[in-house]
């Protein structure tokens, strides 16, 4: 999948993706009453370029210190795309196909405005040719219906953090086996695993698409992470917004507990990317 993209990236220079979105690791998130998300409703500046080196990871949104940026420190490119530009690309199958050739993993971050043309069939087009998707946006998740059905959505957080997660039982059964599933990747720490925030729980549908649960709340056992392979690509949808909060560098203003939860989310996000790149 990635070899094909390496040979075709030169053909996709018209795809509008934003300049490097890496943010200083010392940045401390602003804090509101329930959620450590900062920033307002601004869109990034106009698009200026594309990924120069594969793997190419693109965030749709404005994560302040995205965990995905660390994934490509040694090799690869991390960039940011506005939700407006993403919506424009979703408007035509031709543009989606070009995006798929240029981008390995697309992350739909927390805190996007409503994204025009975002539908499940459009995302399937992106995955069909090998694109990987990580979806963390409670404001736009309803656009994934009917394949993804949410049980609870909360823009700030469905619970006060840190929030304890565990592997869903089906993943406990497959953990460590040589299967092409996200469940087989090593997950950090000892469960229950703590994360900073949790925004969505999911109903598992009668679907032939192959979506499976892999994370659940430790107490209620509600599903908070689902994944599946579609065509040559795949998708991971999570209630915890790992790209936003994931951080291995402790923030002095935060407690040890919160910093440990950020590190957990950093590792989870990197596991998700690794699985998508393996498809």
C-alpha cells in the first residue's frame, strides 16, 4: 500500500494539505471546567502543500500538540488540513482518490465544525484504495451513520477524568495472536488504562462491514473504541481523543495522574497508526 503511494505522491501536488502542524511540546493546554481542550473556532490558514515523505499523516482540525506529530519524527510527514478543505475534497470521488494516493492516515480531530459532504460512503471511498482513518470527533460522528451508531455523545467529556478503560473481551481473546487486527498490537500499561477524556460510546450494529469493539469503559463496559478493515484500508473510531491529549512529555502544571493518562493516549494513538499502516 505505502510503496504505491511513494511512487504516486508526485502526481498529487494539487491536493491541498496544510503545512507542518507540529506544536511546541512545552505548550500546556488551557483548561475549562470539564475538559482540557483549548483554542477557539478558527480555521487554519489557506492550504500550501502536501506530504513530501511517506508515511503521510494528516489531521483534519487544530490539535494543539498532536501525538501523531511524534510518529513521523524519524521518517514521514505530519500536516494539518482545515475541515473546510476536507469537506471540499469529499465532494468528488476524483478528489477523494487523489487524497488517498497522497495520504496514508487521516485523523479527524476533536473540535471540528460540521464537515460538509462527510458521509460514511465517502469515507469508504477513501479506505477502498488503502486510506486509513482515525476518527475522534464527537461533533461529526453522526455523519458516519448507519455504519457507526453512537450511544452517548458529549463535546466536553462524558465523565470526569482520568477515565479507566479496558480491552473489550473479544480483544482479550485475540491479543498476541498473529491476526491482522488492532487487538494484536501491544497496548500500554496495566489495565484498567487511564485516559484524560472520553466523548463517545458506541452501539455495535448488525453490520456486514466488520466493525469490532476494542476498548470499553472499565466500570460500565460501554464500548468506547471500534475498528474495522474496509477495502485496502481501515478505520478506528474512539471516544477518547488520543491525538489531542496524547503526550509523553509531562506538563508541569498537570498532576502526575493526568500526565500518565496523556502518555497512555499517546501510545494508543501510535498503536492505531501502526495498525492502519500495516493494512
